[in-house]
C-alpha cells in the first residue's frame, strides 16, 4: 500500500473519538492496516493509530523489533490491534518518557499504568488477549489513547518534563558529564 502523511497535534481528527470497526477481514481493513504498517516503518515509529493518518477508526499497530546494537532493549511483538479494551491490573503508575509522530521533535514524561491486560482483535478477527507490564504496557496505553482523541501531553502532570528531543539529549549528556567529573 503506501506511506501516508501523519497528522500533527492541532488537527481535529486527532481529537475525535474514533469509531469501532464493524467487520474484520475486509479489503478496506487490510489496506488500512498495511498503510499503518508502511507509515510506521517509514517514520521508524514504535506505534501508530489510524486517526494519525486521518482514519477515525479503532485500529492501532505497534511493535519494536530486536536491534542487534541494543541487545538489552525491550522488544514488543509486531501487533495489529482492533477495537481494543485496556484493563489496569494494579493501581501502580510510573513516569516514563514518550514521543509521538503527531508531536514531532518533542518528548515528555507521562504517568502510565505499569501492569495491564488488553484485549482486541487482529485484522482477520482473531482474538488477542495479553497481560503486559512496563514499556509494552506504556506503548499500548499511548496508542489506544489516540482512539479516544487523547495525545500524550494531555496526560502529563509535570510540564517541566517536556521539551525538544535534541535539547533534552544535550542536557542529559551534560548532566552525565558533570556526574562523571565529580
Ligand atoms: Ni502517538
């Protein structure tokens, strides 16, 4: 299929509650899923939701492949998740840095549940049910928020932990150097 333009924060489609997908395994649904996967790969993203390419339907894709350069990084199986439902399995919440292809160049610290169960269907209508923690749980909550018209800055509680990626990296390097000098 094809790489689509990713809508940016401020576009009204990103603020809408997306509609449920009524039927699985249709040519239109397969085409939408392929567009999402192609666009995510082209942007080197960890996840993408249909509203981000202008389609207000409850479809998300996410996944992080193993990178031989970073063997310790967590991986997430490549997943197509449709009509998802998330259930927190504990009250525990943790802060973590997030970015979003609809908020390019920026990063912010967002509180998310650390232990969730999610359910939904793939594009063929096969049931998906997983219990996950930490980073995997964070990615799913971020992507599913897009289906309710929520972008991560709206979840932030500490707006001081928000900035441009390049500046945050510089600041982190400077802090690490001054730690090392001590
Ligand atoms: Ni996003």
